[in-house]
């Protein structure tokens, strides 16, 4: 015999496998085709359907519909309360078509969540209605019979069906549940969409607590004196040093003069809001200047440079080391690297300098012959004018600037008296500026200026952190005045804006002399000349147009000097730009923990000096995120929590009752029940064309088993017996004595068909008993039915009954008699 080769055996196995798959597919097709044919063309009668299922398995199977919305609510609660940052786009492919598809899928998911909530709520409502129809003695108002199918339609709640069926019938609990279910059906969709679709928001991405060297009084003093002018080398600098912009001179008050002069030279008397960007290699910062013209006063706002230096270095550590090198950056904070690149910001709550300047000008003035009745200094605080002693005039062909400090015995700023009235004091300082006419030295325009300098609480905000590997731009923001474009900025005199006294020594250090000591030509004069105040550019038609620019130059120089106070002890004396790294020291042994703490926002740097001021630095990124941070989110969560509570209560009640049902879950099922029920001609006369008498909606409705004119009413327990007399009969006495009426009692039990651990109560298969009240069939838990029991006849059917409460025997009589009879049988 020839032995089959390995290839032949494999081929035979392959053919056998093909035949087996073919037979399996044919059998599956035959089975499916048979089922479809029977469903479409079949005429087989429907088998009796269980009305009530008793048992834990049926309850759990019915309550499974609650599982999906409950899990969805828990998930959305965690995402929105704990928060979750996604990134600049949805994770995955970044092309617009895929991002739009992701957004569409989230909207679809929110719709599915709405459907799940409505389905879950429907189970609760239907069980409540079935409970009233089958077990409640008072039944269900006729107007609420269709509530299970209409509660999701908001218009149902102002129809006569609901209004008369609920409020008029005083069904408080049922009405409350229906109203809650209606609100859930209407609002669960928008609430789910709000919670499920992430919004573009600012997200905290780290922070640190650090300490500035120096106390609050030394960093932001009320009186600026020679003690706040920086290092000794800042005093009496040469013109070469001033124009050299040396890095180790950054703490000098006059160090910002060249940048300010150049900026105003390029403005050409522009009266719109101007942002002057300045950089010294250690940090980039912005001076915000609002020039008189569009607003009432000229203001300048700057950052505190000590705060800005720390903020810049912390931002560098966060981006260059922590964001990619920290251990938590690879796990918990991994999505931070997917942020919007140009929207990362830092912020530090600090104290900011803000300066307002007001100048009066006088033309055709002889600088060498001014009297006391001449120049008036209009206060920058109020409209009060000050007439000072005769100004010192210079015989010079160049612009001269002379500071006039306030005497120490004078009160500066605006104070509040004991009666709550504002009392105007002196401004921070006065200033004389003489601008000679072209080709002259003693005649020209005289400007009498007053300066209002203040400290105010605000934020030092750094923008573009890590964007194109550039240095963040630090700028000042006052939360109550986020926009300088405000006519009343910052007319606040409640004490939070501290007026600063500018003493002469500090002012002289701010604007050092250029050239001869008695020439009046200093850095302020030079900046004024660069701005074209002497009409060297030929742009001035009338000097009223030049006042705003002059006030802007003065305010900018003063606010820049104030921003450098305390900078000498906080990074302002470094020789190299790389030396800024020494400002914040990270111990190599604890580097990983330090970087993790910086990302989590729990980092606290050690104190750098015995006298130090604590500040808080934070970084914010922008992107898509789940974050419940507004009232609308909390209301949406509250709505889902209401459904969660409703579902849990329904599940607990169903488990304790061990009773479930799926009967009449569609409007068709209810219509079929009505068709099979006997007409209630006495109750609903003339209603075939509709109901116009709204009181009919209050009529109670029951679902009962009918045998001729006998109503068989179930008690509150599925395993107990049905007991009801014929209509018009009297209830039996509690002692169980025979009724004196000739109409006999009918006692009918519930027929239980046991399947596994669940017992199905089929009202269509109820057994009837003899026409005698002393003939009893025990409940399903007792002995088997006696031989005289027989199947229910056609006239013994489940019907819908409309009538008054008196038409049915009260439940308590039937329950008491049933218990007495049951005790006699078991004895």
C-alpha cells in the first residue's frame, strides 16, 4: 500500500476543514433564514407573557440599563473635577480633518450618553407607573397613563393630561419624579456635551515659592532716597558708562535711559498706547505707556525687576530641565509637552511701580526773568495748582531739566480725614523743563510738571515661555486695570496705591548730569531732545501737541528707575549673562525631586537672606483640557448626580422588592391592553372623539384580572394570593367569618412558574377556584394547587379598569383575610 506523503495528508486535512466550514455556514444560514421567515410570515400564536418576574436575577437584568450612564457620570466627574490636560489638539493625528473627526465623535458620544440617561430614567418611570397600576390601592390617574412615553417631551408638562393627572390628583411623589425625569431628558444632552467635549483653557503647569533678598520696606519703600540707588558705582557715572549699558550696572536707576530715549525717538509723537520693549541680556521686559490724548492722563507702568529676574530663571529651569527631564514629565505630566507653544505664561504676584505726570506749558518765557506769579504746577493728583518759588533758569541753547523735591514736612499723596473725605496733599515731586527756541538760549517754552509715583499690587507676567527658545517677555498687569486704555486709570485713592515721595538725591541719581554739573543737561534732557520736544524734527505745529510725549518720557524714566529698586541684591550686579543661573541653586543630589516639585507646584526655594520677602511663581499652559471651573460645569454635574441618585434608589428598591417587569414598555403594548379591556362606558361616555372635561384625567386607573364582573386584585407581594370579591360585595371580617351576603367570595392565587432562581408571575395563567369562600388555593410557596383548579377562561383576562376607588375592595382587607386563610390551610 502506498503511504500518503505529508503534503497529501495536509491537503486532505485542508479539504476536510473546508467542508466543515461549508457545513457550518449552511447550518447558520438555514437557522437564520428559518427565524427570519417565521418572524415575517409566521402565524403561530404568542405564548403567555410574564407580567411580574420575582427574583434577583430578573432585577439585576432589568437594572443593567443604569450601568452605562452611571459609569459615564463617574468618568465625567473625575475628568472635570480632578482635571485632565490633553494638549494643543486632540491626541492622535494633528491634521484638521482628523481633529474635526475627533470633535464629531465626542459629540456623538455625548448624544449616546443622553440616550443612556433617558433609557435609564424610562425604566424608573415605567416601574413607578406599573407599581401604581398593579399594586397601589389608589391606582394611577388617567392623565398619567402615557407619562412613560411622553416625559421626554417638555411640552407634555403643560398639557391637561399631566396638569390634571398630577397636581389635581395630588400625587406629589409621582409628580416630582416625572418632573425630574423630564428635566433629565431635556438637559442631559447639553450637560453631557459640556462635560464631555474639552474646552481650550489655561492650565496650571507648575509653580514655586521663592524669596527676594530684602524686606518689603527696602524693596518698595515709601520714601525713595539715596539708599535705594543701587551699588556705589551707580553714583556720578560718566557719559561713556551711561551709554555703555554694562550688564553689571543693571541695578543703576539710569540704566534704562538709552532704550527709553531711542523708543520715544521712534514714536514721533504717537499718542496711542505704546509698549517699550527693553532687554539687558538677563531679562526682557515691557514698559506700558499711555500718552495723554486718547485718555485724560499720561501713565507709565513697569515691572519689578527683582521679581522679573527670578521669574525668568524659574521659567528657564521649568522649560529646559523640568518639562522634559523630570521623572514625572514622562508619566503624570507627559501631556504638558503637547501644549500650545506660544501660549505658555508665568505670573508672580508682586508690587509694581506706576507713575503719572501732568505738565503745564508756557510759551515765550524768558528763562532768566521768571517770577513767582509765573509757572503754575498742576498737580497730577487732583486739579489743585501749586505756585512754587521762582524756578532757576538756565542760559542754554539745549533743553534743561531741574527736579524740585517735596519738603519732608509736607504730606504727599491723597489722605482720608476722619470724616471720610479725600484730602489732597503734595505730589511725589515737581520738575522744571525749559526748551529754548531754535538759535536762542534764554527764551523759549517752559514746562512745569508734577509727578505722581505710586506702588501698586499687581502681577509680573511672562509670555512666550519656551517659544522658539527665546527669553520670556516680562510685563506688568494690574488685575483691576488690565487695560491702560481707561480714562480713569488708575483713579484709586483707597490706600492700596501707595504714593511715593521722591527725594532729591534719588532723583539726581535717576537722571545723572551729562557734561558740566551746572549746565542742566542730563539724561532726561537728552531723552526729551531725542523725542523731538525742541522741534528738532520739525513735527511740532503747536506745543500743546508735544505735552503728551514729554509726559511720557518723564513717566517712563521715573517708573524704570523705581523698577530697579532692590535689584542690586537680586541679580542686578552679575557680570555675565550666564551668571543668572546662580540666582537659583539646585542641589544635584536632589535635582529629580526639585524638578518634580517644580512641575507639581510644590517647590519652595531656600531663603537667600535673613530679611526676605516671600513671593509665589506659577506657570500656565494653554490647550484642550477637562476642567470644571465654572458654574455651568457644576450645574451640569449636579444634573447627572440627580440621575445617579435616582438610578441607585431604583436599583436598591428593586433588589429589596425582588420584583421586575418589562410589561407595557411600548405604546403599542398599552394600546393592545386597552383593546382587550372591556369598555368603561359609564366612566368615559362621549370621549371617543377626545376628552374636553379635564376632570376625567383625575379618574384612577388599575390593571386587574377580570372574571365576568369580578376583579382579582394583587396584594403588595408577588408571592401572596390575589383576593377580591365580586363588585358590590362587602369585605370579609378580619376574623375570617363567613360573609352574611349571598354573593360568594372569590379567592385566586398567583400561579408561579419557577425557572432557575427566578419565579415568573403570569397573570394570564391564573387558576380559578370554586364559587365558595371557604375553598382556598395556597400561594406558590405552599402545597400544589388542588385538583379542582382549572386554567383561566377567556373571560378571565388582564384588563384596564377605569373607575372610582370604592369600586375595588381596599387592599388591606384582602391581605388580612388572605393571611388568615393561609394560616388555616397550613395548620
